[in-house]
């Protein structure tokens, strides 16, 4: 079982290191959303303390976690972003954040299905960061994405897929109210 606070801070760091790390994400290439019928929709929602900064990236090479492309970056709970995803292949995301002299990151992989709608919910506070991907294609029954893998136990940058842990449950998972402004037709 994956707990709500499913990753710990990587290390304590001076505030300027946190700022540099987050701003470095801004210098990475920007994610270019695919178009066409073979796509899925990704809704990104960040829940962060106002003094905390974060970045969400998608890797060009999902297996080896190389070539990050920035999808969103911000501070506080100011992100409700929608983009499209390529389907039929593995996709790996990296959520990185920091504040109060600490840095954390979560790397997860999943395989988007054409026509599906996914919610990537990132939470960042003084205790650490957590990320979960829900399949919300059926707005009456959102569920954790079945192919979701956690790729970095013990603070490894990107562990091999063969060692990744399947995410099957979350304590304190968001309610339908957390999705109401992002569900189709709203």
C-alpha cells in the first residue's frame, strides 16, 4: 500500500538550492502535446503550500528517464492544466518540488490508453511530496491508473522498470469533489 505521503524529502537544502533546482526545470525544453485520435487527456492539479515551488515534466525516453520536457511549473496551488498524451507506449512523469529548504521528487510511469482521461494530482507540503495518477474516464468511478508504477524508492533517480513498484492504493485519496472542476462537461 502506498501512503499519502509516499515519498520523503530527498535532503535538506538551502533555499537557494531549491530555487535553482526548480528554475532549472524551466530551462528544459517545453513539452509539446501531441494531437490526433491516438491521444489521451491529462489533467494536472497541484496542491502546494504558497511558499513551495514545483515542476511537472514528461520524459522523452520513458524507460531510462532522460530528456525531460516541462509540462508545468509554478508556486502554490495555482495549477489546473490540461494537455494531451501520446498513447500506446510507456509514459514517465517527474514531479519535483521544494520549499522551506527541502527538495523532493516523485517519478512514475504508466501507459496511457487512447481516449482516456487521466488526473495527475501532485501534493507538496512541509512533510514531502506525493503524486498519484487517476483514470477519470468514468467520472462516476475515478480509480488509480492500473498500469501506474513508482520508479524511485530510496531516492533513486529512476529505478529500472523491473524494480518499480505498482501503485495500488492511496491513504487519504482525493474525493470526487477534488475532481469536479476537471471532469468532462464541467
